[in-house]
C-alpha cells in the first residue's frame, strides 16, 4: 500500500478497535471528506470505515473484548499496536484519530506522540465513572479530546485535558434513519403490552444477562397473560445463544434480528443491558429497566473500589438521579426486577413521568452533529500543528 502523503493532501491515521467504533469512525470519515475531499484516511478499520473511504492496515473490530474477555484478543492487540507504530513512524501523518477503546488507544496515543503525530481522541474513556487514575495518560498523550456527553467537557477540562463537547453520534445516527411505522405496527400485532428484551451484542453479555431477562419476562406474562415478549438478536454471533435459550422457555417469545430501533419503538417497556443500549432506549423516550449481571467476585474485589458514580446506567448518570430502575453491576435474584417492571406496566402515570424525564435528559444531545463537529476539530488540529 502506498501511504506516502501525496501533493500535501492531509493524511490521517485513524483507529477503531470494535464494531461501535467502526460505526462512529465511518461517520467521521464521511463528514471529513465532505469538508475536505482531499483528506486521506489510513489505519485500523472495520468494514464500515473501509466502505467510507479508509485504507485498512489492520482490523480489530471483529475481535473486541471487555474486561477479562480482552485477554482472548491480547495477541491481536499487540500485533495491532506494532503495525500501527510502524505506520506512524514510517509515514508523514497529519494527525491521528483514536476512537474509544482506551485499553488499546491510550498506548497507541503514546506511540503517535512519540512519532510526532498530533492526537485527537474521539469518545473519551469514562474516567468520571472509573479508572480516574489514568487521566494523566489522557492529558499527556492527546492534543484534543472530543467528548460525547454534555458534562464531560467540564470534567476533563478541570483535569487539564483539552476537551470539547461535540454531541453524541448515536443521536445523529438515529435521526438519519427514522423508524419505519409499518415495522413498528407489525411488531405490535398479537399481544399487549409489548416487552422488548435487549440483552446486548456481545456474546459474554448475552450469556450473563439473557436468562435473567427471560425470567423477568415470564413473571410479566404471569401478571399480563396477553403480553408479548420480543428478544433483540443483535448479530449472527449471538443468535445461537438466543435461540438456545428460547428453545427451553415460553413459546410466546419472539425474536427480532438486526438494529433495534423498530423494536424499541414498538415496545411498552424495554429490559435493556447497561451502556449505550440504555441511552438508545432513552433517545426513543421508552420506559425501561436497566440490567447487568457482571461477576460478583470481580466487583467485590476490584470494581467497587474503582467505581466513582452514585448511579451506573447512563440515563441516571445524565439525570443526576434515578429516573429508571437499574439493577447493576449484578443481581442475586430477578424477583425485585420483575416487581419493578410489573409496577411500570401497571401504572400509566409512572410511565408518563419516566418518558418526560428521559426526553429531558437526551434533549441537549439531539441535533448536535457530532461527526461534523469532530471533523472540524480534526482540521483545526491539523492546521494548528502545521502538518
């Protein structure tokens, strides 16, 4: 691959280490090319980034890991860092854009700076929640940080990080792909209330969470015999896990394959894994119960000493109070979860109040055009560095 910077075209190294980063990276590449058609992107890229115009030198997006699961991909991570380091030192890059995934990208940021390449970090690590001891790495190894939650700019700036709030890319993606009302209507046929189960897109999360969600669903059917349960199947990797679980349970449970917006829009209540999925439900202003079932031993030994926030789900963190029930980082029984879910389904007033709270929380993140604003930051960085 001929990577050399041709005719003074901006040459940007970009890295995304998991599928969500591939989505956000592709949107950023498209926004940057709209602004400057001559810009060229090379780096660690998934299929969506390649489709958007990036020249891939490595693909980590299909083998991402979290917590202890990251050990399984450590070999590929080391290979990726070596490959990236080689490219950063060999060619004259105008800037490096590193997207999320701090375990990989904080070390890569150090390598970029060592090679004299200015660094824009897009989607900051959630150091306000845990891992704050690493903030000096973010401060010292980056030139600018694009943050996606409204309160993060002040938090990181107070810690000496040159941070800028750009908006949340999820809001832009949802606005660009409106839900088909016919799909929603089809999902609502055959039962009421409709309860959506979103167990996540990673195998280990589905393994930990789906059984509990189905137990809650069975209790809901006991309380509402006409209820309709629909499980989101995010991708082919988790499909065998979902199919295996449903084969042993209530025949009324259906599945929905692919991106979840139509299912969320059709639901009266959503049982959702924590993280960005809960925020996506909030953007749809749908009542929800947030669940996560991590290792109790890991939490007791490590997690409880690292977590710094009173609440753990993003809707509650953004609100600064509990507006949705959250059962995390683990639970010992699904009975209290089922009780809260049934209470919500039984009370139109409670659902209306939650919908209003969720709408208020996400309103500052709508129509922010995160990719365009991040592209603007990137070109400002390139101009300011003289590359």
